[in-house]
């Protein structure tokens, strides 16, 4: 057989395979669309029962009994609609639907799927379980968070635990930022922030962890939560933690909490011998605490040789109040070191002022 004949045969075979592939794709889409139409047809008669179940003040036991007695095929078509409604609802209406899912065995089935071989199925099950609040198997999701071999599954498990919002999950989430099966700190932080004040004891305990990432994320969330009871441990680590990132986060947390007693610690954090990154964050934190003492700490820092420290100190002064603004105006007009930073902070503040402020109030500028 000649080369031309071989090419012709090969071309015909390839064209035939392409045609078969196209037909297979079309057939698969047709079957999928047919299945979707069938599911919609099965679910549609019962959609109004679901709406009535969540709208009525009192649970209609007859409607509930009808939904509980649906055959498996009809329930499989209706279940995605129930899950979609759970995503959108809050309060008692949501609890009614979650209870329905529980009684229909959905939660048990999703829990079993957490052990599925496919990562996509495990992740999908974890995501759906996260919607179900206290009904979800928290311990199983924590196991998935700490041990699953797939990083995406671990991330979904962390988010699910945040959705559930049980403070008892705090130790597992904190453990997930270290070790061999880790979850990104930002994901863990978001989930921890959703656990509420009840997680504070576990966060304070995490400040004694040998793992710096656990201490860092704990400090961050304690600050965001305004945990006044944690000021002591945060102060200690801001001054003496062996990890600079932890010290920085502790200083920022002290500023967010805003108790005046933190100023003595933050004053030490801005000393010249401290790392520049810590000094810059501590300067901003001093401004967050505010008060006359904060002005006394910040004023000399505006002339600091380190750009980040000077800039943050000036902007912090702008936020302290009239006393801080007065100090900035004096420095901006003096021509002394730090005048540029002072003028910049005043300009930024003026640009950020709401237009609704009294336009008749003169804005002081440096000569």
C-alpha cells in the first residue's frame, strides 16, 4: 500500500472517530437534559409543599409527613431544591429544612461520603454538611481537616467548620496551620473568626503552642474579637515571642483591642532596636489605642529614619483626634525632620473627609 493510500485510510479513520466522539457528546448531553427534565417533573408537584413548610408560622405536619414519605427517586429529585433553600434561609425556617434533611437520611449519607475515594465527592459532602449547622458531624469534618491527603478537601473542611460555628472546633482549626497536612492561615483565620467569643479560651491556650503559625493566627483572631481578657498574654508575646511575625500580630491585636494599659507595651515595641516591621505596626497600634499618651509616643516617631515607622506614626496621629492633628500641623510647618510625613498625613486625611462635613470650617495648611 502506498503512502498516499495509508494517509487516506488514516484520515478516514480519524474522521470516523471524530464523528463518533461528536455523536457520543450529543447523546450524553441529550441524556443529561432528559434526566434533568425528569427530575424537574418529579420535584415540581412538591415544591409548594416546601414553600408552605417554611412560610407557615406552625409546621404543617401533613405537609411534613408527605415529604418524609416520598419514594427515593422523587426525594433524589427534590433534595437539591431543599439544599438550595437551606443556603438562602435563616432562623426557624432553615431549621425545619435541616431537620427534614436529617430525617430523610441526607446527613448520614453525606457523612459516609466524607470517606469516598474521590476528592471531589469528599469536598462536596463537606461543603454541604457545613450548611447544616449543629446537625453536621463536627468530629468527622475535623478528621477530614487534619488528615485528608487532598489540600482542597482540607480547605473545604475548614470552611465548613467555620459555617457550623461551634467554638469546640477551635483547637482543630488551630492545629491545621502546622504539620504535614496544613491549611492556609487565611482560611483558618476566617473560620476561627466565625466561631465567636466562645473560642477565646482555645485561642489564648494556642498562644502557648510550640508552633509559630498557631500563635500567629490565634493572636490575629484575639485582636479581631476584641478579647480584653487576652491583653496579658498578647503583651507578653509582643515583647518576647521568638518569632517576629507573632510579635507583629500581637502588637496589631493590642491596638485593635484598644485598652490604655497596652500603651506601655507598644511603647517598648517601637524602640529603635526592635525590628522595623514590628515598629511600624506598633506605631499604628498606638494610634488605635489613642489618647494624650499616644500622642507623646507617636510625635517623635514621625521623624524616624525608617520610612514605614515615620509614615505610620504620622497617619496614626491624624486619627488620634484634635491633639494629634495639632501636633501634625506644628510639625508640618516647622521644616524639621518628619515635616514631609506630617504634611502627607494631613493631606490624606483631608482627602478622606466626607463631603458632608461643614465646608465653612477652614482647613489648616502649612505655610
